C-alpha cells in the first residue's frame, strides 16, 4: 500500500506569450477610453455654449452696439427740441425792431427838418424872386411869393415825414394782433421805440399843420405907405 502523500498541483498563473494581449488589460483599457470619450463629449457642448453666451452671435453683438447709439441720438434730438435755437432767438423780431427804429428816426426828422425841405423851400424862394423881379407886384405879393411859399413848403415836407413816422409806428404796434399769432410776445424794447416814433410823428403832424395854415406864426404884412 503506497503511503506517500500525493503531490497537490496548484494552478499557476501563466504569462501570455510575447505579442499577445491580456484580455483583462484590454477590457480595462477599453473602459478607460470610453470614459474619456464621454467626458470630452460632455465638456465639448458645455464649452461651446459658454463661448456662445460670452461672445454672442454677430447680429446680437451688432444690435447691442447699435442700441446705445440710437438712444443717444434720440436723447440729443430731444434736447435740441427742448432748447431754443439761438439763431431763431436772434432772428425773432428783427423786422419789427428795424421798423420801430425807422419810425423814431422819421419822427425826429419831422421835428428838426430835413435837407429835402430846405431844398424845396429855397426853390420856392427862387421862383418867387423871379416872378417879382419885374417890379409889378405889390409888397404883400412879394412877401407871399418869396417868403410864404417857402415857409409852407417846409411845413409840408416836415408833415410828410411826420405822417410816415406815425404810420410806421402804429403798424409795428398793431402788427402782432393780425396775421399768424407768434409763439413769443413782441420784445418790450420794440414796443417802446415804436411808441416813441408814434409820439414824435403825432407832434410833428401838429406842428406842420400849424405852420402850413399859419396858426402859430402869421405871414408878415407890409405897412401902409405914409401920406404926403
């Protein structure tokens, strides 16, 4: 009977031959590659979406850049509409102001006399001297032809200037009541100058009328000849 214990054989790990791949290593490598691929796929869309959110599309960027410009231009237009134009302010009342100054100047000329009235008076004096040069007229006729006609001509010319001053001044004062109403009232200085022209014109008309009709100063009269 054989009492020698039998030798127990244990399975030994065998090394795969060179050039072959261990199935376990291949499986682990495949699992690692699959995990890496999934991670890249997950990170890729997230990165792309983050990039798009940060930069935006070209049209969105253009719209966002244009919107502030439009708002700024609109605000500038509103400011221009609210603020008065200095050129419009300067042009307002230019015609009325000039007419008021002309009215006042005509009134002064009517009171002080114009060179046209002096020339016209000298002409009448010359005509009277020519008509009475023959010696056939009386003294009263000579006074009337040489002095009276020149005096009346001066009064007439001054009266014309006075009437013009009166008419222009009244027109400036009543102009705002007619035609298209103005948004701004007539400046005070225009009304003051126009009123001065009206007053001077009225005074000139009264003085000229008195001179023409010999109300203030009558023509001189020739004395009666002394008896012999």
